[in-house]
């Protein structure tokens, strides 16, 4: 398998977590922002469940967002699967209440849940045109030790409230990016100029995600699931 194939197959594992139905290569060909000049926002640290929509109805997953240093996070995306005793169709994961019900029903059996789909990202913030962007760089693959990534996920962050985030992914193939240099500075200038133009982001459902912060019993449950996933590592 080529390096390119390995990278894309790793990214494809997370189609549940970040829907990219418009095409993987529409991600950004350059990173946005400089991780060496960034600062983490403590409000983004934690475990976040993914609220499903019509495109991924019935799918279940969460992110572990952990500071790596003062500038960047290590983000782990975990797509949850279960044994035959659990039917995810019984739960509405478009709301946080769906996760609360799942945990209430299976609080004593986190071992029934597992994941074959896990991927890591290095993440950092940058502000352009008064808007906060979150760049995610795929990690956790052998070729990441010797080669630069081929694509980055760049999200506009909108905080709906203290416990809910909306992430709108920038479309690297938007017309605004045509005929520009493939450099970070060039892409940043275009993004800053068109930061409020909806056409620079994926359409609703294609590259958007809503996350809800895990608290209480849901947090404890997901911590147990994550520990079980990480144990073989």
C-alpha cells in the first residue's frame, strides 16, 4: 500500500466522526495557523460526544481532546461499536439525552462497547477575521513520522453554549481558493477575506459536526470505554 493510500485510509476511518461526503481531497492542502504561535483554549479540553444528523443517524462516537502542551492538543476520535446485546437504533443520538439514556441502560457494562476505528490528530487554534479556526492534523500513522500530511481538517468553531460546539469545515476546493499559491499564507488571506461567506464551508451535513461536552455519568462511562480502547496500546 502506498503512503497516500495509508493516509487516506486512516482518514476514511473517521467518516463517522467528521462527515466528508463531498470528497476527502476537498480538505485543506495546507495547514491554517502556526501551532508554535498558538495557545489552547481550556474550554475546548475534555470529552465531546458527536451529535448525529440524518447523514449518520444511529452512529455513535466521541472525541477526547487533551492538551499536549500550552499550544496544541492531542485529539483522539473514537467511533463506538457494541456487541449484539446493544441496539443503537433504540437511541436518539442527535441529542445529548440519547447518550444519557445509553449510559443509564448500560452503566454497568462498558466492556460491551469497543472501537475498531480510532484516529489521532494534532490540533491548534488560530483567529482570522475575528473568527476562531481549529486545525486538525492527522497523526498516529507510521508515515507521519517521516512525511508531511497530505490534508488538514480546518473547522470554524461556533460555541452554541458552554457545552455545545458547532464545527463547520472549510472546503479546500471552494472557488475562492482557485489559482492561488499552495502556501499557508495565501490560504489564510483568502479565508480571512471570505470568513463570513457560507460558500467557503461545506454544505450542511457534508462537513459539519455538532459536539456536546460529556459530563457526569456520561463522562465516566466514556472514560471507561476510552481506557479499554487504549489498553492494548
